[in-house]
């Protein structure tokens, strides 16, 4: 039994690298995911993930399958969409969700156009679904750096971020840092999505941020508890997903996300706080 | 008489529609003023103008003994996400913002003051409860505790007692009296004429334009209330429709 769990990681370097990469994304991405969830921006995270595609595609066109070029391209495209939609929402009558949707759709269309006219389908699959089993040293260093920067940044702006989510009106009244907080947070979202797409692909990267956060909601009530629960769920999903992909020959990115999906399903049903079973039990006790 | 703030030809509004029109007057330092008037009279708009959330279309709010960064403001409908997982203690503690800011930790003295504020509004024992589990009245108590910690010279309350149980209202009026006793300037938008007569020495009656401003007994008369309603009804349309210069 233990052999089944550890042997693939002990025997193959690429499995260890994949695990390392997934843990880095889990540690950095899930706290951001928890705040996305608390700010009711879960779908905005998905939109941002799509927005990154053209940047990565342009990077790919210029420099081939280069980590640096695709990362910078993704960051630029993601930040451009985040800033433009934030700017439009603050200056015009359009709300942020609508302006974000508009910009990400434009961005996604450009991305698909570039990839399909200039690259092959294989390249598109790489960008969309990632290459977690082929992470090199540079990619691992990038993922770990992003995780470290995210943790430090979240620790630094924690109170501002909590207040920006819980009571934005009060934050704007007592401090001029409301907009700074918002855009720092968006930058963290973009950074983690760009890191995540190297491993899991643009579409799957947002899954490891949101699914553990949503599952954690049924296990913890405080913000700290949510973050810890989400990180644990994300790491456990990574291990199980990689093992499943190894033994059954499944694509690893979707496998990791699907395991996280299963954990979400279990939490939704039997988690101690507000799950289906919990509300039935409480109903019985009250009746 | 020293004034806390003065309105000078103050016109506030949204787009080109004035909600407060050419208001003049002074609010005395340390006074306890109720702002009353019919719906749509510009009462909330006036408070937003004082906080600076809304820029004047014309005129200005001039600050005397108070400054704009020393205001504690309780909005009518707060944007607070009641389902957010934050405890009563944490919500109240951010009232210390001017001292701890976004980055500094709370020291023992701060914790003691948070405790004191929570007990002053009668919420002792609720410190670690998530705000989502509070009733409307309890939540309003928590917001008052936060206002207490803000320790501001000027306190603005926008309909603080709407949809609140009588016991909570009595307790929170006690907090308002405490601020008044400490020499702070308090301006509250209220609907309940009985509470205004009983607890607020000064009243400012508004119906887009100023109706009356002064001691409550002289302002809160049947004649003034009737005139305020008439003025508001006449002003439902654009300003030029009610026969006054736009």
C-alpha cells in the first residue's frame, strides 16, 4: 500500500518535480483562491485565466517554447485586462464584471486566433492543459518564487485585503489604500494563474485555486482556517491526482483538478459546516 | 460661537440633479444635531457631502474645529458583507485604524480598549462570534462599538435606529449621549420625531432647500413639517419646474 503511494515519486525524477510544482501552486494559489471566493470573484478568476492566453501565445510565437517569454507575455496580458477592466469600471457606467467579461473575451479571441493560425494543435494543447510532468528547474524556481512572493504579499496586505472584502466603504473612508489593495490582489491572481498554467494549463490553473477554497468552506469558518484547510486539500489533491495519472495513464492536469473536484463533492455532502448532511442532521435535532 | 463645520451655499447632487440646494448654516462645536425631513429631502446626501464621498456641485463645506480626516461615519446601508467570516472583535478593532493602520499589530492597551468598547454597547460575550450570527440590533451595536474606537471629533450617523428593536435604540442613544457629554459634535439623520425631541437639542430640517435650523422645539413644528412636505412634492421634477432659480 505505502509502496503504491511512494514508489512513483521515489523512482522517477519527473514525478518528484511534478509534485514539487503542484505543492508550490497549492501553497501560493489557494490563499488567493480563498479571497477570490470570499470576494465573490470565483468566476472573475476563470475570466482572468482566459485573458492570459494571448500573452502566452505571443510569447510562444516570438521565442518558441520559452518559459521566460510565455511568462512575461501572460503577465502583461493578464495585468492589461485587469487594469483596463478596473479602469473602465471606475470611470464609466459599466460594472466591473461586465467590463472584465468584455476584455477577457476579446483577449481570448486574440489568443485562439494567434495560436491556431501560427502554431500547431499540439502547441495549443500544451498552453491549454499544461505540462506538469515536464517541469524543468527554471519552471520549478519560477513556481516556488511566485508562491513565496504571494505568501509574503498576502501577509503584508492581510488586514487591508480582509477589510476590502468585508467592508470596502469603511476602508475607503479611513485609508487611501483601497485601490492599491484591489490591484495588488489582482496582480497576485494574475501571477498565480501564469505560474499555474505552466504546470496545469491556462484553463486548469484556476481549478487548483477555486476548488480547494470552495471545499474548505465546509470545514472551517475563520479566514485562517479556510486558508489552511484549502492548502491541505490542494496538496492532497495534487498527490492523489499525480498518482492517478501515473497508474491509469491519465493527463495529469485534469487528473489533479478532478481529484480536487471529488474532494469538493465529498465536502459538499458530509463536511461539518453547512453541508447537505450537516443541515439534515441539524434539521433532525431541531425537529 | 465656534463652529465645527459650516455650509456655504452648498449644493450637492447626482449628475445635474441637486439633492441639497444652496444650503447655508453652521453646526456648533460640540452640538448634537438631528437632520430631519421627508424622503428625498437630501439628508443622506448632506452627510455624504460632509465626509467628502460626494463632491459639491457648488459651494463648500468649511471645517472649523473638525477636520475631514477626523470623522466617524455610519452609513445608512453599509456595504458590509454579513456572510464574511470575521469575528465581532475583529470588526470592532478596525475602529482603531488611525492608530494601527493597515500593518501594525494590536498591543495589550488596544485589546483593552476593544473590550471596553464592546462592553459599552452591551455585546460582552459576543467577541468571538462571527458577524453573520448577529441579529440586526446586535450588528448595529457592533458598528457603534467601532465608531466609539474611532475616537473622532465629528460623528455622522445616517438613520442609525431604523429597523432596530426599542431596547437597542435606548442603549445606542446612551452612546450618542456619551459622545455629546465628551464634547464631540454629533449629526444624526433621524425619522423618529419623538426621539429627536427627547434627545437632540438642535435640529436641521431639510427639503432639498433648508426649511429651518436651530433649537429643536422651534424647528420641529407642525407648520415647518407641512412646509417641508410641500417643498419636496413641488421639487419632484427638475429644479426649474418649481419656480426657483436653477
